[in-house]
C-alpha cells in the first residue's frame, strides 16, 4: 500500500483553506458546554452513548437503531469494509475521490476498481459506474458531493446504482451535505444495501473531535455494531455532537456565508483568468496549469494554505471556501503570485 500522509503539520495561525474544514470554528454553544458542564466523572467513566444516540437520531429523523456513532467518517468507511467485504472481493470507487475508500479496502485485501470522473467537466460518471457493477461487486463508495472535484450527483442516479448493486454495500458519504442539500437519508428504508455517512468535521467545525454518523437499516446496523470497538468514539465528542446539532442557526448562517463567498470566488477567479470547476461543496478546484505546486508553495509562504491535487488531476489545486474576507485574502495573494 502507498502510505497516506495528509500534509497536516504546522497549520495553526495560517489561513487554512486546505482541508475543507469550517474556517471560523465550532458553534460557541459546543465550547461553552464543554467548559461549563464537563465533570470529572465524564472523563473517568467509559463512554455511554445512549443519550447521544437518541438525540442524534431525533435530529436526523431516523430511529436510534438505524444510526451508529463513529470515530469520524473514516471509521464509518472502515466499518462498512470490515463488516461486508471479504478478501479479494470487488470494491468500486471513483477517481479521484476521498482517499480513505481505497485505503480501508486495500487494508482489508479487497480488489479495488476505480471509475474515472468525466475528464472534461469532472461530472459524475453514472453510466460508466453502472456498467462496472456486477453481481460480484460487494462495495461501492461514493462521496456526494465529491472531494476533490466538488461535483455531485442526484437521488435518481444514486437509486439506479443501488438498484444495480444489490449484492453490495453502497456507502453514500455526505460529508458536505449541508452545502448542497442532496441526501439519501430519507431513502434508508427503501434500500437494504444503502449506507449513508455524515460528519461533524466539516460544517460543524469539530474535525479535532473525530465524530461521525453511519446510517443504514436496522439489520445492517446490527452487523456493523458487531464489527465496532465498543468505545471508539470518545465521550467528549459524543457530548459535543449532541450540542452541535442543537445550534441550527450556526450551521445555516455558515452555509449561507460560504455559498455567497463561493460566488465571490468564482467571479474573482474569472477576473484572473483562472479556470475552475463549479462546486456543490465548500471548496473549489481550479486549474493552475504547470504552476500548481509553485502556487501552493507561494501561497503557503504568504500564510494561505491550499491543497495541490495535480498528482491526480494535472494542474489542479483545491481551495476551501470560507468567509468573504478569507476568500478575498486568498484572491489577493493569488493575484500577486500570478
Ligand atoms: C468525502 C469525505 N469524507 C470524509 C472525510 C473525513 O471525514 P471525517 O473527518 O469525519 O473522518 C473527508 C475529509 O476530507 C471527505 O472529504
């Protein structure tokens, strides 16, 4: 396996537009709650998830038996692989997409086949993916919208995949759901092979907590829970997640701000003559040509972090969309470099 080393050192005190995190922080309610109500007992006792599960299930509109708390989406992916996919069995992923689908599948000795996003506009390759699904396919991993392309697909297309991949666990990773509004969560009971994941790492601004949710119908969750360590989510994260979902205004305001800033970013890139791909998430992939690495490095020197993706999409750099002011700072530095 190729080791996966995200460039995550030395990011404090920089404008962090490289990991698609919330660029302003978590809801103040979360920090306030932790500071005021955290007791010694909370740290002493092994985690008890009952209340968190009930509150989160109510928030997401599912039963508590259709939801498993996970140590970030990463553990959700790992659980789906470990529970349903055996040695040498086929897993389908898209390319490029979130690295952990391949990572956990390879770790489990699955046979990983990749279907490429359409080269011209990086659109979701529905027909190509459908063609590759066979009765032997055991897992299909889809990020919707997709990281790093920013492009997404719709419910009807996902249902065609679910219909065709009846022997597979199909995970729709909705890490960026809040920015696009397309979800499969309401279809959980229609499709026995459907899994959905959500995270507290992105819009909720809690990446350090490592908290996510995996959803599927009750019978699947029973299997998944067998494969999970009983205490993989720390209690602080579970408590924080319960509070975070209560502050709907925080999420709504941040999404509104990011969507406006994304338009501002498009206009700025056009003004600079930099081609980009329209995004349904809180990041935008732009084409820097053969200067991609140089631009990433020069932006870093000026205190702005972005992510080079040219190793998988020639010439491409990904920038997280934050507030209007943060985008403005990015555009100003990019203009100076160009
Ligand atoms: C599509 C996608 N899924 C999951 C994650 C990671 O989520 P978590 O922090 O919940 O493990 C990322 C992070 O970049 C992502 O882009």
